[in-house]
């Protein structure tokens, strides 16, 4: 029997530049707006050397933010359940 797979996102905060592309992607998909504050991923201390990355409870782990992170801060992985 084939095992089902699910996605996980591994966070590498040290690679985050605070560009907020992830938030723009998420809010555009789920809120139909380019509004970082409404995204299900939040980047805090974006102008610090190492921003803080948090996924909110409403995140459905679609992986779109990770696919669009240009800096490797969000690593998308498939894991067997
Ligand atoms: S996680 Fe990636 S896309 Fe999001 S702010 Fe950091 S570098 Fe930018
Ligand atoms: S995984 Fe999907 S729902 Fe979750 S923060 Fe990223 S884009 Fe938004």
C-alpha cells in the first residue's frame, strides 16, 4: 500500500532577509490583497539581522510561501505519514 505524504516547512531564520515576499504571496492567495499583515506567515523584526518567522494557526501548509522564498529561509519538504 502506498504511503501518503504531507508537506512540512522547515524554517531557517538565519537566511531570512525580511523581504516579505512570502507574506505577499500568502495574502494575495487567501485574502485577495497584497497585505503582509494579513498573511498566515508573519515576519517580525524584519530589519534585524535574524528576523523571526511565525506561522499562524490559519496556515494550511500549502507551501506557496516557501516556493517563492528566494533566499532558502523556508525549506519545503515532503514527509511520509
Ligand atoms: S522567509 Fe523568505 S520570502 Fe519570507 S521574508 Fe524571509 S527571505 Fe523573504
Ligand atoms: S504555507 Fe500557504 S497558507 Fe501557510 S503561510 Fe505559506 S502561503 Fe500561507
